C-alpha cells in the first residue's frame, strides 16, 4: 500500500532541518544515434553512466524512453567488484526496490514513462554504473544524483512526532498595510502552521508573507502567499481553494522567537486566522538550520541569461523550489553552483526542465513526497528530501528559459543563520561582463572528439575588436555576429545559451551543441604589477591566455574539476581570453567555466 501523506511527512520531515555536510553530485546524459553516429543502433552496446570515487551513495536515478526505443540493462559495480551488486532494467530495479521497507518511497514509473529510482545504493570506495542497450536506442536519457563525503552523514530520526503545543491568532489588516499575525517564543520548532483568509485565494498574490527569527533585521522568508504555497496539496504544502486555507508542514526551528508578518496590498482589509503546532525543546541544537524562502521574478528573459532562483553566502542546505511561468522545458533547466566562492566548487546541471521535477514529456501529477507538477505555467515544485544540496560558503541556482518570458520562483532552504544573506543578481560584486563569441563547429573524428587543435577554428580577438562578423552555428541553426555580451553569475560564466543572441534554438538539440568552440574575453584592472592565483573550474577542453600568453590548458574531464595556477598581471588593464569547447559528457550540453582571482 502506498504511504499516506501523514506517513510520508513523519519520515521525510522529522529531521530535514538538520544541516548536512556531504558533497552532492549529478550526472546528466542525453545521447543517441543522431549525436554519436553509429552508436546505440544495436543491442549489446555499452555506456558508462557514472564513475565516482569516495564514500557515498547513489540517491536518485531518472530516465525515460519511448516504447521499443531505449530499454537498457543497468549494472552497479561497487568498490571494485567484478560482478554487479545490482543489475536489471530500470523497471525491474524499481519493481524490486518496492519490496524494501525503508525508505517508504523507493521508486516508481510515473505518467508518460517517467522512471525514478530512489532506493539508496551505498558504496565505500567507488561506484560505477554501466548501461547495456537491449534494443535500438532513439535517445538515452539518464540523470543520476549521488553524494560523497563524510561516513554516516545521513541524519534521519524518523519516528513518532513529539507532543505538540497548539497556538492560534486572528488579525485584521487594513488596506495597504502590514501587521504581525503571530510571534512564537522558543526555543521550539513550528511543525505545522496554517493561514486562512476571508478573501478569495485568487487574491493571495497581493498578500506578502515575511518571517523573522530571533530578532533578525531582514526576514528569512519573503514571498507572496500564492507562490509560496502554490496550488499544491502534498507533503510540504496543502492548499484548499474552497476555504482560502494554506498549510505549511516544513519544520521551522527558532532559538528565541519566530514572528510572522503579512503585508496586505489589497485595496480593502483582510482578516487572517493563524494557527500552529509547536514542538517545544529544551535548547537550540547547533546542527539545526533556520528555514528560509525567497520569491524572485525575472520581468523579461533574454534566452541567453538564466533566471536567478537563489544566490547566497553562508552555510546550509538547499531543499528545493517552486517554479512558475517557465514556458517550454527545452528552454533550459537547472544549474546549481555549490561553494563557487570556496576552494572546491561543485556543479549540478540537469537535462531539461521536466526531469528536474522527476517527470517526462511534460507530464504532470503528484510524485510524493518529492514533486508536484500542475503545469509549467500554473506551477511545479521539487523538494530534495532524498538528497538536499549542502553548501559551506555559498550557493546559487539558476533556471534557463526561452526569451520573452517572466518566470517566477520561490527558493526553500535551511541555513545556520537567521539573517538574510542572499545577494540580488544586480548587486553581486563578483558578476563580470565578458565579450563572447560562438558557438563554432569543430572538426571531429569518428569518436566525436576534436580532430586536431580544438581552438584553431576560433577567430582572432583583433578581428572581433575591429567589428568583423562571422557565422555562429549550432546544429541546424546559424546566425552572423561579432562580439556578444554575457554577464557572469558570480565567478561562473555560462555560455550554454549564448547562441540565443541570434537564434531561436529549436529544441534541446541546439543547446550549446556537441563539438563546438567558444571565445570569451574580459579585462582585469590591476593597480600594480603583481603575481596572483587564478582558480578555474571546468569540465571540457579549455585554454586561458593572459595578455596574449598561454597560462593554462587542460580539460576533457569526467565532470567538473578545479585547478589553481599562478598568473603575472601588469599594472593597468590585463586581457584575459578563454578559449573553450563543449562536448556531451556527464554535464549534458553545458558550456562554461568558473574563474576566480585569488589575491
């Protein structure tokens, strides 16, 4: 029998506020005969989906295929074993996993063929996942979420919920005014809280929620009610449109106090009834994080620059998000940078929008407890109960879309500080303007690797500076351009959607392109001649020149790697040129790099 929503809450929400410290990872594959010619047309061909060292576990595996066009056998090899510890088709593995008593959701085949395996598969030293084709394959879709890091770093104390204290309040808020609707005193954990208004739920976009903890100046929760709760009825949120009632089940710990404030932007008063179930605790636990949420909107997307969902400094873990108005999923998807301002950043990049939400082919419905999808416009949410994304220094997550949209998002996370430490996109001091050009197709060998010097197809900086224009080509679309402008996201320059300066990008096959080269240039001003260190993270072949001299060359990695190398800067302006390539690997269709200057 499927567990009830209350049973799922008891298991997944009991300790979701305890901060994690492992390192999350993600592999995203899309391959097929049209992209790797001659491959996957016959049974018995193989592909390595994951090859990772360390102590950890596979947490989620997603795939989909058309009937008769892509069934595969999977083999999990743990810790150097010659025989797989798990083997079978994904459907067979999901069916077998459902006999496991824990966790309560181990996997399912969703509507439109979305396949999700959530049974954790642990490893102590190494994990390799191999795929063998069982039938001619049209496209290979796989997304694998995993973690590595500290042993035993999976806090979970699922059990009976503790005894709770109930509190309730009612407040009438005048038109265009704001008022505190409740102040909870601690230490404690708000396990459930509910809002009921005397206005229709369609007006909830004009009621803005703020929550402050322990006297913080800026609220940790900032969102309108409509998007914070969405139209969802699941493990995290419940919405009753008939009674204009909203319920939040995500735990909210507080050390001294939690104050809920509502701003009424309606032209008339609104009466709000608030009640909450509080778990009293003897003292604050330093392992806990404060619950945060942030609403953001991009008024008009360009297509080549992503919608900012969240950028913050601090320590905590990302739980997930709700997303609205994103258009067609082939416009892009998720890209997270974890500790991009630290020594060893991690990068998580999905395939298309639907797979991030555990669906396929624009499916919709309830995938409890992890996701609910009404539609790309009306709203979807994804909460990573199986594998939150811990961060120690900083966290950013962006979402790619087609141009001329106005996407909205609400980010949900836990953080060790009650203060707001988010950074608005326009206020990020690490953002930098780059001159960029591309994509330019590369000559490839029979294995779809560069034939000869991969940077030889790129134009000279002097020709582009002279205003000359040249052809940029994806797979089937092209345009003529000179320098194009792209702004980095903190230290991360994302060129995946650069071609949307001049093309419409028909489908995901055009994203970045397989076997293409790009050019990026910026100027770094230095007050004097000095030696600095560049920290560079990338996954494909890449070359860096400073003032015309090569200072770094490397790449072709199985995922992102980080390098540091010395660079001599002269007094005044220094030209930094990055020549990079893009190939299908564990980060599907992603083109870019992270570059930081370390004093």
